[in-house]
């Protein structure tokens, strides 16, 4: 029988949804912290196929999730295009910036990314051998707008102001950068599929700051282009899109982009999403990650409410965003128990 996750993505309605979590391999797990220490730092872990495969497998061993997500980061693509990338402990990523034509001209062509990203493909090949047969393997990349916000600002920003400013001041350069990221993302996800990813997910974490026509031009259109290219090369490989904080624009996103599944953040009302988003296909997400810190009967009730809200259509149980380092690993088991007994 096909894997539970693949069945949901194909549109099958299941009484108990498949479960996985954004950032399921991460700092809330002591075994992750130990392996990261062994690798030296986060980026060394991403580029060490044996250890990256090991941390991908850790949450599968502990919890038996229905899917494993490749351990890597969306910012490896800018690095593969030639940007400098480093992580400041307790603060987050830092990159060399792209704000002038000369910065853009110094980037590598999209086709050069495999030189840097080859270890990621090796991680996937290891996982295809080591994962339990019922566990689906998810590859991923950042969506062009979200990746561009980091490349322009050189860091994470609360409002993506530097990227909005470049868009206003030098639209040609801004669009050239989005195009380069789009081309690289197609090649990267295609190579992930060839290495064994059965599903791919596109993270547009900052889609919510694109308003009006900008949302269509810089969130919908690049996702549509990436999905069309992947569907042409790899028919039958499902794609999950995550336009975080898209609000009302969640409605129609799957139809407009060709995505097989839309991931919902935790600000979306589940009943609204069941009526307006799930009518077009599979949905995933929505549980507030804070429940993984606070736990208790509130967690059970919130998890069950999501299962019930989406029971009328194809559904993958997930959080609305990544699990945080202060989460209690026991609450993850509690969530799984609540979903599987709902
Ligand atoms: C925006 C973004 C990034 N990375 C990612 C996104 C999109 C999803 C989202 O909105 O969170 C995606 C990502 N990052 C990571 C994964 C691995 C797979 C998984 O388990 O979900 C995935 C899918 C590992 C990671 N990526 C990062 C960690 C923590 C690094 C560590 O071990 O110190 C992990 C496990 C670091 C990272 N990477 C990024 C930031 C802003 C940070 C620092 C903030 C933080 O520490 O949480 C960029």
C-alpha cells in the first residue's frame, strides 16, 4: 500500500491524517544537539551527508513520523550562487548582500550550484536506503521571494524592508535576482528528486509581506514557474507550497500555482481553510507551534480540533510553522497520540 503521506497528497481522505512537523530535526531534541556538536556547527552539519542523514532520521526513530524532511537550509542556495553565509549563535543567518548591479554580476550562474550542493544530494541518497519503507522523503527549497529577502538584507528582517526598497528603487535588478534564484531552485529541486526526494516543499516564509499585485507577481508567478518546470521533468512528484501569512490569498493559491498541497500557517482559521482552501486539494499545517512548549489538555484539544476541521478532505497534520528550541519533546508525542486517537 502506498505511503500515508503520498496518499494524502494524491487526494485521498484518511480518517487519521499522516503526521510530520516543520523543523522536526532541531534543537529541541538532545540527540540533534549532540550530533550538531559532533559536526562542529550548523553549516558543517548541513554539508556532512552522514550526519545530516542521521539528524533527519532522529525524529523518525523517536516518533515514527509519516515523513522525513531532508536536513539542510533554504540559505544553502544563496551560498551555492556565491554569497557568503554564516550563522551567528543566538541571532541567526548572515549573508553578503546583493543591493547593486555589481553584487548581482558577481553571482554564479544557476547551473553552478551543484558544485556546492552535491553533499545535499548525497544525504538524500543515504536516506532512501535508511528510511523505514512507510516513511516518505521530503526535499525542499526556499521560494524566490523569501530567499531574495535574505540575500538583499544579508539577514532575517521583521518586515523585509530592504527587499521592498530594492523592488521600489531598482526593479530590474530585483527581478533579475528573483529570476536567478528561480532558475537555481528548479535545478536544485530537480536534483533532489533525482537523488530520491518523493515530494518537494517550497517555503515562502515571508510571502505575507507581499501585498496586492506584488503577491501575484513575486509569490504566485515564481511558484507557478518552478512547479510547471518540475512537473514537466518529474511528472507525478507532488509539490507542497507554503505561502506563510498569505491570509485571504491562500484561497486559489493551489489552483494558481499548480501545487498539490498548501501548507497553512497558524493564523488561518481552520473552518475557513477547510471551506476555501481544502476544496482545491490537500492542506497541511495550522497547529500553533507554541503548543509544543505549553502542552497539556489545550494541546490535545487544539490538535483534535484541526483533525476534525479537515476531516472532509485530504489532510496532512503539521504545525503552522517550525517547532521552537524550547519545545518539550514529550509534547510532540502527546500531539501524535491526540491526532491518532482523534
Ligand atoms: C526562513 C528559513 C530558514 N530555513 C528554513 C526556512 C523556511 C521555514 C521557516 O520559515 O522557518 C527552512 C529549514 N531550516 C531547516 C530545515 C530542516 C528540515 C526540518 O527539520 O524542517 C528547514 C526546512 C534547518 C534549520 N535551520 C536553522 C536551524 C537551527 C540551527 C542550529 O542548529 O543552530 C535548523 C535546525 C537555522 C536557520 N535557518 C534560517 C533561519 C532564519 C535560521 C535561524 C533561526 C533559527 O535558528 O531557527 C532560514
